[in-house]
C-alpha cells in the first residue's frame, strides 16, 4: 500500500521550479517504473511527488540530420525503440531499449528516468556512453549540459543539484558506416536485470568504442581498452583478444545476482560476441 503524498503536475518549467522551491525533498516522476516500486514497498516515504510529463520541454523528440537525436525526459522507451532512425543509426540504443523489462513497462519507462535512477546496471546507459551523449539539465539558475560520462558519480548518484530537472538527452549524428551493438546477460531468459551489459560501436573512421554496465559502481566507458584497440583491424583475432583483455578494465562485485568472477567471464563473452557481430555488419 502506498503512503500518502501530495501529487503535483506543473504545465511549465517555471511552475515546476516554484513547486520544487516550496517543497524541499520533492520527488520527480516521468515514467515512475522504478519509483513506484520503491513507494509500494514502503522503502522510501515521500511527502511530495511532481509529475513532469506535461512540461513542454520534456516532450521534445526529434532527429535532425547533421545535428543528431534529441530524447526528452517524458519520451518512453517504446517510443525510442519504435522510431525508425534509432534502428538505422543508433542500433545499440534500439537493442537496449528492446531489452528493457517488458513491453508493458516500456510503455511507461523513460530513458531519462533510467539514467537518473543511476543504477550501475542501467541498460540504456552504455549505448549513451558509446555515442557521447549529452544530458540537458535545467534549474532555477539556468540550463547546463553534462557529458553522459560525467553524469554518474556513484551508485544511485548523479551530478544533479537540488531543484534541477533533466530535460532530455542528445546524441550526435553519426555517419554512414557507423555500426553498434548492445548485448547483456541476465539470470533468466526474459526481462531480468542484466548481470553484465556491453555496448560496442565502430565509427565511420574505424574507431572502436566500448561501454559496460553492472561491472563497476557506475556505467563506464572503457577508454583505456579503446586506446589499446586503436589502429587494429576488426578481426576474429581481435575478438579473441578482447575476450581475455576486458577483465583488466572492469571491477565487478559479487552480489545476489552474480559472483564477480562470473561477471568477469561473461563480460569477455559478450565483448567477443559483440565484436563478431560488428564484423558481420561490415566492420572490417
């Protein structure tokens, strides 16, 4: 049973800032798929809840050639997965969106909610990392932009200040020949949380980008691994190499869902499989 709280639904950004200033500790709601579980189990008690879905700035969802893709905070995961250009240009994001929970939950869940929850295993974080996404934030003192790699500061922690709202996330445009893939391993087949997740990208100038989830306190971009791969041809030999090498760049823990050693092993399996898929996509 949910505890009682005040429900607010501002229609403008300015109205939202006023409500946030008047109600310290107010929680924000877009999809609510993570928050409602916490509230239903009484794991957290709140006095004020603010639904941001009617704020116009959170509804923006568009792709512009030469600029890229913008995903507002109110856009659902299914809307992202079903946009044709996402599957054409940002394949890893499409695959991660399709893998998130169930179809019914994806009708409510949002990409921005997924990253603001800041779980180490956030499925949608690794595709954003390999595409150098930018998080667009607004507060009473103005707007700012933060690179996705700097957005996460710890388990369930982000750079967001009190009374700030994430308006959306933008991904730069990609060129022809840019391919990507997302893979994850879960405990059971279906919609379980990932034990480990990986996104790999080959850019049009043959650079390899790698990001992972559930293997560190935050989703991470494996920049040192990328440097070690720089200039190397995308071959089956490289896939065999990354299978062993990737364990030197991650620090998974043991928890209720997996041991650290299994995460190390499956990370290599996923990275190798992902590189082989990039080769099949034409990534020589």
